[in-house]
């Protein structure tokens, strides 16, 4: 008993230690970088000409970029990758931290020429590590703003976190005619105008990511970057849309994710004039789930930002604007309800975007005048699983893409499903060698027959003629027996973490990082978001009704003729029978 208690106490202490918060010092400096706290005195306390707060560090601090290292899902996923392929720990660590802990990665690998660990007593997440503060500062100000206008930007050479950092402490910004000396005096960095800081190519450094992959024995199968697995490629998706610089409706990444206003860029020196096209540092995405988790566990995760609720709402608003849903038609004919639903992607890349844990699905429901559910496809459960979704009950399979849905166990899910080198479903990134399914909604102008292999459509959507150029149509065809008004409601929903992905992650819940994430995520009610919805009412009158047991292809005229013949036969037989009884018994029986 004592032994059991000791083991239990030790486990509890380990768990509590994992939740212990250590205050991050954002005023650090390294050989090449300066912490975000050193930017606050000049770049917070800003308002635009409309009177809205546009403080740069405050806005950035509530983004996933600022919290890229603190993100407990990232920590948990990285821990499982290290657990499953420990012989490649240096590759995993370097690849993942280039964009999630870029300051520390650069200082150790590029400046010191060494390797490092993320977890454990020598890891960069240990508060005693010399670069702990730099690690926890995430994708900080002096990372993005020190990337020079290099020829590798927007190319394979510059993808996957292969950015360069200038050696002159030059801070590139979006405005010319700037006052230089105050920043030089206060920080030692020199501000300079450069057009590339407003170009989508700079975002491609961490938002086009290719990763090596291994076989079942752990042997690396990739030899060059071009042969690696396209873990996420939103930049290339954007290049093949109408929003590309050369497209019919050019819009950069920054246009959507860093909306423009008119404001001063610094509180010092006094008297600076407001500038047009000031980029708000919202860096907004669609990840309300993880932003909410960060907010709910702020003390444990050392998230000290008063803007979290605002950031969550911004993400929710962006998500709701990302896709349009339309009920194109809904008719009842011969007892069969047929509804055509159309989705149109408004984003400049595939939706859902980036990491293959994300999914989007249609919840299609039909109710009668009493609000009784007659049919439902895509109902969400409280644990985040979807009723009827194959992958949510058996992680080795997945729901195919549909053009026609006829039963409740068919669900239209827009997602990317990784496959390993043996053509099996996998959730381990280092085993991801291909996509077995990728029917994520493509951006407008994206021609699935003419795009690069890295962003190709995979699975049944390849053969779906109306799945192309940024839209998709789905037909729901179901028998109905209820009369009167039928209410058809359709919603499009989004998840950051698909249930199958989550269950695979939880296989390693003996790991401290997985255990910590699981405790936080399971305690959270928010596990999905509704993007948009639509509703329509149709009338099902008696002439169109078939008994529930009838075949939906039965012809009405044949059915009516047969029914009438049977009725006449029964009446005639009754009269004959009664007449025979009267003759035999002499009884007087009245037939009315």
C-alpha cells in the first residue's frame, strides 16, 4: 500500500509540475534578437484615427504566433513524434523549432553550431535554460522583421523555416520616410523600409512546410526537400488562386490576416503623423479552440495578455467569413426529398488550412412541423466526435468524399488524411508520406487539374465534377413519409483537432506533455465552431407521400390501380360469403 501511495504521489507531483507557471521575461536580448518587451515602450499605446487601440505588441501577444512555443498541443504533438521516432530526435527538434521557437533555434544552430533538446532537464522549455525566455517569446518581433529580402523567399529553398536573419540588426518595416534615431538609441536596431515585409512570400517561410518521412522501420525515405511530404502549403495554394499577385483579385496574406488602418507607428518621438495602410498586428487565424485553451489556462501557461477575448472573437469572425453556404434547391417528389447544397471558399487558400489535424463538415438535418428529427447527417457529439464519421470510431479508416448522400451514416467531411509509405492511415507526421484524402475546399481560381502535386486534390473529390475552382456541391437524397412542412437546416462546422487525430495523440498519454494537454482540452467545452448555416422549408403534400416501407422508385399510378383492385375483390368476396351463410342458415343478414 505504501509503495502504491508513493507512486501515486510521485505521479501527481509530476503532473502538477507540468502545470507550474514560470514568468517569462520578455525584455531579454541575445546576439541577434531582442524580446518583445523591449518594443512595448514605443509600439504599444497606439490608437488609429478611428480611436481604436492598435497597440502592436498587445495585438501580437494574443496571437498563436506569440504563443507558438507555449501552445500545449504543439508540445504534446512534438513529444509524441520524439517518442515514436527517438532516433531522429535532432531532425524533429530542428524542424519543429525553426518556426515554433525560432530565436532559440537560430541562436543555437546557426550562431553556436550546436544541437539542442526541447524537453527534459537540458531542454529549452526548462526555466533554467539560458534561452528559456527567448524560447517562450514565440515568433517574436525581431524574427519576422529581420528577415531580409532574399531570393529564397517564396521558393522551395526558403520554405520550411529556412529563413535568413540579417547580421546588421536592421528592422524592416512597411513605411519609408521614417525617423531612425530613436530606435537606434533605445534598442541598437535600425529601422528601414523594405517592400518585401508586406509581401506574401515572407509568410511562406513558415507557412509552406515540407517534412521528411520514414518507413515502418524508421528508415528515412526522402532524399531532398522536393521529395518531402507537403505538411502544409497555403502559400502555394494562394499562388494558384485568383488572389495571387498576378491573379484577377490580388490580395496578400497580410491583407486578410493583418488588416489595414490609418495610425501612427510609434509613440516616440512626439508628433509623428498617422500613416495609411498601417498593418494591425492581429495575425488572426481560425484557431479559436487553442486561443480559448490558452485563455482558460493562462496562469499555468504563462499567458499574460488582456486581449485574448478580442483575439478569439477576431478569429471567430474571420472563420465565419471564410466560406459561404447556399441551399441551391430543395424539392419533394414521389416521397423523396432532394436537397442541393453549395459551398464557396472565400479564403485565399484551402479551407481548412495547414496542419492535417483540422477538418470541416456539413451537418444536414430535416425536421417536421413538430420539430421531430426525420433525418440527420453529421451530428456532433459532446466529445467532439461526429456521428457516422468512420474515422471517429476506427482510426485506420476515413470517411470518403461524397457527391451524393442517401443515409445518415454518410457525412461530408472536408479534410486531409495522411497516409504512410505502406498506404495506411497515419497521424504521425514523420510517417506521413502522402495524402490518402484531401478534399479541403480549394480557393477560387484553383483548377484541380492544373496545380502542382504538392497541393493536389486526393481521393473521390478528384472525380467530383463540381468540386473545383473554389466550390463544391453536395446532393442529399432521402425518402420522407411525414406530411406538411419539412424544415431543412444545414450548417458548416470546423474543428482544429479532429477526433481521430486526438485519439491517436492520447495513445501516448503517459507522456507529461500529452497528459497536460489532455487535462486542459478535455475540461474545455469548446471543441468546434459553426462557420455558417442556412435553412429552408418545403411542403410535402399527401399526393407525394409514400408509405415508409415502399420502394422510393415505385410508380404512383401502378400503386393506385393495384390498391383499387384489391378493394373491389374484398367487397365482392364478403357479399358472396354472406349470401352463402343466408342460404345455409335461413338467417336474415343485412348488408349495408
